[in-house]
C-alpha cells in the first residue's frame, strides 16, 4: 500500500482507535508543460494588474468577495487565518446511520483507513460496523480544513469517504422529464430483455480511459519520430423508434457476447 497521508484517532465514546489515512483513488489527469510556439521556450503564468499588466507581488495581493458588479468586501490575510479550524488528530464519530440514508450524490472522495499500532481496537470496530450493518458519520480537521465523512467497513477494513455539504447537493424536485407517450407492453418487454442481455459481473478493468490510451500512443509515437493517423469515431445511425432502438441494442449485445 502507498504511504499514509495522515494519521488520526477515532473517538468512540471513551474508546480511541488510532488510524492511518491512505488515498483510495489517484489523479490520472494529463498535465502538460506550456511552451512558446516560436522556439519551444518554457512559459509560465503571472498574477498581473488588469489595468497596467504589471506583476503583483504575493504580499500585495488581497482577496475580495463580490457583493455586486460595483462593490466587494476585501478580506485581509490575518482575518482569513482566524477562520482556519485548530489542528487536531481527533476523528469524532457523531452517529451511526443505515447505509441507505446516504445516496450517491453525498459521497465525495474515498480513503482507506489502516490500523495505527492498536490493531485489536481497529478490527473490533470493523467487526462492529459489519455486524450492525451501519456507517458512522464523522467529522475531523485535516490540513487546515474541516471535513464530514462516512465511516464504513469494506472487505475487513475501514474506509472513510468525505461527504459533500448540504448546500452542495441539489434536490431532484423541480427537475421534470419531458412528457412522452407511455411505453407499450411490447416496448416494456423489450426493455427487460435489453437489461437481461447485458447483465454480468462488474469488471472495472473493462472500462478503460480511451482518451488517455490514445494520448499515450501519440506521445510514444512522436517520441519515436512517427506520426499516427487521426482517430475518427464511427457515427451511430439514429433509430426510427424506441422499439427499433431496443431491438438493435439487444442484437448488438448478443453479437458482443458471441464474439
């Protein structure tokens, strides 16, 4: 496993469980260096005044929150520093809830939690979550930021997923679908057949990042002095009706299984 990025102590009543935090996902975004087209010299960004174009030293910068197009509140660095929560290693468990209480829209970023010395307490907590089939709502401070998260058990270990705040999650109310005709019995049956035709176990290795793969091939080819042909995706022909679309999808799924 990769190196722990943070250490904390889960507070559960009078009991404490030391844990180490590990990233469960990694950023695979492609990052490029910017060059001057004329001679390939590296270029960089600067913070400049809009009116003069002159560089502004970091010490002379201030943050402002716009109230309108013509007015704003200016915030001083020391004022913002006072708002930062105090450092702590405590992970406070607030309550336990059923997993169904949180929908997908609440989850943000997952982390693995490993034991930190006291393995007995750690695995006791894992077993308790598994037996009760609950998740714990927790809060903690990490790197000058306060988080709310969901503590759960997965494959015999603990996981912590940061949660979005209430003001970040939008309600589905008011999002009304376009009015369409009620599907016929035959269309409903075709829909069920389509679901059954592509039902299978989930294998994450099948879902690759096509853009990243093509980019890697392009970089490797250019490094060798070669040139790749342009990738042109095939256009799908529009189907005349829902029934025809479902039949075509079922046929394509069957052909893929045979292949």
